[in-house]
C-alpha cells in the first residue's frame, strides 16, 4: 500500500515538472511576441516621425478665424502665449481667440518694444515715454528727461534705458513702477559712443556696447555691469570689459539669463556666465550679411548667393558656433525669423516658406491677402496666421 502511494506521488511530481516546463516555454513565446510587437511599433513610430519630418505641406485647414481691422502700421509680437499688437496710437494684448486682455492708448512717433517672458516695455524711440506691461495690464510708466535710444526689460519688469543728448549718454535702471534703481553717465569724448544695451532676464547684469574712434579707427568695447552681490565688490559694479578692433557692434542681446550675443559688422561673439560673462565662441563674418536672426539656441545668417540661380544662402549656427544648416533659397523676403519651435519662417508680401532645422521645406503658400506674422502652435501641424484682414488658427494638410 505504501509503495503504491509513493508511486502515485512520484507520478504527480513528474507532471508538475512537465507543466512548469510548458509554462516557461509559453512565457518565452509571449515575451518574444511582445518584444517583436514593441520593435515593430517603435519602427512604425520612427517611420511616421521621419515621414512627417520630411513632409512638405502646401495647404491648410482653417480651425477658426477672426476678422481684424488693424492699421497698416500695426506690428505683432508673440507675448507669453498672447498676441501683442502695437502702433503709433496704442498697444493691445489679446489671446489667440482675440479676447482683449488689456489695451493702452498713447501717442508715439516711433514705438519700439522689448519682451522678456511675461513682461513687455514699449517706448518712443527718440521720445521720452516708456510703458511697462505684463500679461495682466500696465504696471508702470516712465518719463525720461532725455531722448530714448534703447530699452531692455527683465522678467520681473525692471527696465534699462539708454538716453542721449548733446554728447552725453545716460544709463538708467528702473523698477516696474518707474522708480530709479541705478544711473550713470557716459561722456562721448572720454569713453566713446554707446550703441546698444542688454539686460539679463533677472536684471542683475547689464551690458553696454560702446564705439570708440578716438585713435582714428573703429573699436568697440563691450562692458558688463553686475548689480548683485558680486558687482558690489567691483568699482562702479563693472565686472568685465572686452575690446574688438576694427569692429562696430551695433546690437547686443541677452537671449537667456546666462547668455548674451554681440552682433558686429565682422564677427558675432557669444558670451556665457551667471555673474561675470566671458567670451565662449566667435563667428567670423567673411562677407556681407544681408540679414541676421536668432533665438535662445540658434543664430541665423543670410548671405547673397549666385550659385545655381539661388539668390540667398542661409547659415544656421548653434551657440557653440557650430554650423548646423546651410540652405539656399530663391524667394525675396521682407522678414526672416525663428518661430518658437525653432523653425525658420520667411515672409514676402503674401507668400511664406517654413524650413525645419534639417533644411526641409515644411510649408510654402501664397495667400490672397498680405501676411504679417506666423506663430507656431502646440503641435507640429498647428499654427496661427496673422493676415492683413483676418487671423486664422490652422492645421497644415
């Protein structure tokens, strides 16, 4: 009896081992199938991504449209997800559905705007008015005593202002209420002629481009000031100075809190630094540049080009000075810029072209009306077209 039970028990054990082997084999088959499906899905997604990266669109579907009646002098800026419209008579902030957020009336001969994140400053170039706005409304107004040459706004509303009159330039730093935080004079006969200013996003760093021709040749000095704790240990808060012989640098810009670009007639200089910016890269310009444009990650240059009948050649560089794209195109243009998604937008009257950073012509179209501005949307196919008579939210097709 005992032997029979042992034999029966032993038989069950063999069946369990066999079942475990079959289960392991079955699990391996399932794992292999899942792996194959994941690989196929990944390949499919990659193929789809490549398809859409290479696809050229020539038409679009209008998702919504808003009729508009702005004056011909109205200009448009992307402002923290809203649209800032401004002209000689005032400024208006509205969402993409054209719901008015705020408006401000003024009278300016030559309005100019500077935007940093959720703050904007509008000033009358060669006038004396400055308005400071955020996405809620007007936060402050400044009335200068001398004509304004340049302004820069920071991400908390502080504004740096360069004014000039009768051989003396003034640098002023104001808070968003229009109260003076710092000031200084630059005398042309001693230091040179200030061409431009740049203010970091946090308002701690200020840079000035100064043209010096005292030795009979053009030389530009880039001077950095720091208004934080680091600058307090330096004479006049000056934390750095760089000199460039035989070079005129009429434009400087902080594109991030730690990165500033200086655009000269013979070179572009890239500075990096949280407290004391230092030169990290340089682009030497061997021939005349027709246009330059930039964002926080890339610099674009357009040259004349006679090769193969193409009238323009575009070079795109990253912030290390490395050439990322070289592309020729024929279309004459009034404006060229990077969109928020880093695509390159070229506009001429009622025609436009969009290029990707890979050099793919993504979209080309001729509209029935003039086009002022293109804004990229949340998806790769969604955009907002601001035409002379209508604003359209669209999907490319």
